[in-house]
C-alpha cells in the first residue's frame, strides 16, 4: 500500500544526474513500444521544432495514457502546473498530481533540479530520455524510465513538457549503462532531429 511519503520521488539527498547531449541527426533508440508510439506521434505532429499542445491526439496514443503526464509552464511563477496525469503516474506518486504545482509536490532535491532541466528543454528546445534510480523513504529499490517532449502553444511559444514515465516500483529494472543507474539524462536538440518521424 502507498505510504505517506512520495513514492516516485527521491525522498532525500541530492539529485545526481549527468546531462548528456546526443549527437545531432538521430532519434532516441527506445525499446518499449509505448515510448516509440508517443515519440512517433509527437514527431508527426511537429510544427517547427515542437509539437503544438492542441495537436496531441489522446486516441492516437491510448496505450500510453496510463503512463503520461503534462506540466504546463507558468512563466510568471517560474513553476510548472500538472494538468494531466495518468493513473500509473498518480499511483507511483501516491496521490493525484492534477492541478498541483511542481514546487509543491516534488521533494526538495527534485524541486531544485527538475524545473531547471524542463526550462532548458523548452528554451532550446530539446526532448529528454532518462533512466534513474529512485530512493524512496521506505528504502525499496525502484527505478523510472522517461521520455519527455516539449510542447508549444498555437503561436509557437513554449507551452510545457509532455512525458511518459514507466515506473518499476518495488523491483529494480536492469539497465545496461551504469550511468543510467545513477540518473543519466540525455537531451536531443530538436533542431538536430531528423526531418522524417522515427
């Protein structure tokens, strides 16, 4: 059963993620079909460097929906507001995230690191692939794998980030790259992505 502490966040300590820039001219190599489906949908809907928020069709990615989330950027507050969270996301966090600001639901180490990374993704713009180990309060080894995509408003300005997270709760998944076990983040500059969808 879920505990009072945030299950999906790092309960304490520091975020120790290495940010790696992928070489231009390639799409991320994703093995899970849900990641591939979401990335293809986003790529097919791109207008310029990002896909507009209104162009995302839930019916086209229905197999992904339990695992997706959407954070709208609030520039005046320099914060992110969760406007969408699938059931598996809410289950992993132990609460519904919809309508909550990142500054209020993320644990302190994440609160400092994650919004900076999301703002960088919107400014560049870039998409993100990450795998990280999670150390929750109960000490059970867990991990999460993510694909995060930048979204635009109709006028082309930054809207927010749209992600799909697969949580491996209660059992550590086997990631091959030791860097990923420590929380490596790979950014793909949208200006360097191939013109044709993956």
